[in-house]
C-alpha cells in the first residue's frame, strides 16, 4: 500500500467488578450478574473456579444456586470477549452457616408471677433477625420482643408456645 502501514488494533483490557453475594448455607442466593467492559466487546463469556459447592456461573455471567457449605471462598472469574481476549478477576464470597438458636435458661413461668425470659441467642444466618410466635399462643399478659426474642410480663393465663426466628434471607 505504497508506504502506508495499518495501525495495530488495540483494545482496552477486559475489566469487571466482583458482585456482592449475600449467602447462607442451604438458602438459595439472589442471582447476581457480573458486568464487564473493555476488550473487543460483547458477547462476553464467563467461567469461574473456586465458587463454593452449590453455586455456579452461567456463560452470560450470572452467579446463582444454593451453597451447601459455609465459610469464606476465593474464586476466579475468567471472561472471554468476542475476539477471544481473556481477562480475569479474583473475588471472594462468605457463606454464613445455617441459622441456629440457643434458648434462654428461663423458659417456664407461673400464672400471676412476673416473667422475663431474657433474649434468645442467634448464630449463623444473616442478620437482622425477627422473632415471632411459631406455634401455640402467647398467654395473655406476656409480650414478645420481636427484635430480641425476649418474653416479658405477668401471665394471666396458662399456655404453651414456641418462638420462631427468621433471618433477613427468610431462613427460620
């Protein structure tokens, strides 16, 4: 071409951000889709290594599933653009253990006698937690604190009930 040289093709590096994944063992995650830019452009395809068991990534970059293990996991996402260029990002996800409840030591009362169960201890799951009556009926005169699980008051009638705790992902 008579002394003219073609300019080399260049493209920006393939970049993506890690997605925020809120996860609890045994609870399906809300699917998240990675966004990517750069390279030769779409379509982009995705693969990942190191995701916790139960989670996977689709070729279009959506991470979904139900984690079957808990812990913190580092994973690598490999992104391929339309021209075969490759980029990688290193991410991590923490999978909380299943929700677990420890009842207070005070769990029986007497009609006409002031009662205070104290708060219920919750581990695992994803805060915040909400407490409600699971089965039975709270006897008249008692009140359930829906934020702590404590039952207080002076019962005016006998009764039996259970308390249910629900985390922010809906696990009970």
